[in-house]
């Protein structure tokens, strides 16, 4: 196994360990503190950024391994056609070499594929656990638990502000601010209109009396 595939295997083992750590049942206080540390630590943020770049290279390795498997399959199909002739014994060693390359190519393909697949599962599991912690925090706040709410709830909310869900939340928050600004602007215009109406009525009392006579 080459160096970079050895690193991919090490990353796969690390992902499995992290996944087991995420699904292990822990006390609520300990789990909340752990996810709060993950959301605040700058070192974890740098590691997450580096992992995104690493997974791009793993994706390239996966595509390359798929291409190698396809080419080996084509070579084996060609050897199976030529093996029926008189030179079948001479082609035996070459065919075994091609089968060995097929095994290594398939191994690399499965290794990269499982690493990418497990990374997606880890991301979704992390988001799901964050949502569960937020719900538990809100339930404790409604029940009047003094340990709930405050900075811990804000930190958990910031921990989920990544990816598509975070962008949607930011857009929704922005729309709410724009709506509140439009409401306040409309109220200000209504007040100005009322003030101008009062001033107009004070400056033109004859118009008001004529309107009342009609």
C-alpha cells in the first residue's frame, strides 16, 4: 500500500473512532460541554477546514481508482478471449498479474469510497446531535431549569451555523430584520401623516367647518 493510501486508511480508522465517540450515550451536561468546546475551539475549526481539502484529494483518488478498475476489467476481458488459443500457458502469468492489479485497484476504490461515505455520515450525525441538544435545551428552559439557556444555548446555536442549514438560518434572520425595518418605517410614515394632518387642520379651520356643515 502506497503512502497516500496508508494515510487514507488511517483517516478511515479515525473517522470510525469519532463516529463511535459520537454515538456513545453520555450525560447531557458532558455532551453539551463537548459540543460547546467543538463550536468554540479555533483549532477544531482549522482541522475542519483542512479535512475539507483532504476529502477533495480523496475524491480524486476514488475517481482514479474507479478508472483503474475499469481498465483492468478491459484487460481481463481481452485475456479471456486470447486464452483459448495455443498461447494460453504463456498468458497465464500475465493474467495473474492483471488480476493482482485488479485486486489492488478494487481495494483502493473501496477504501476511498468508504472514507468519503463515512465523512457524510459523520457530518449528518453531528448535525442531528446538535438539533437534539438544542431541543433538550429549549425543553429545560420551558420547564424552568436554571441550568438551561444563557450562553450555552447561544453557543449551541452558533455550532450549527455551518453549511446549508446555517445559510438558510442567516437568510431567514435577514428577512426578519428587513420586515421589522419595513414595519417601523411604515409606522413612522403613519405618524408623520397624522402630524401633518393635525397641522393642516389647525392652519385651515374654515375647511373643517365647511366640511362639517355639509
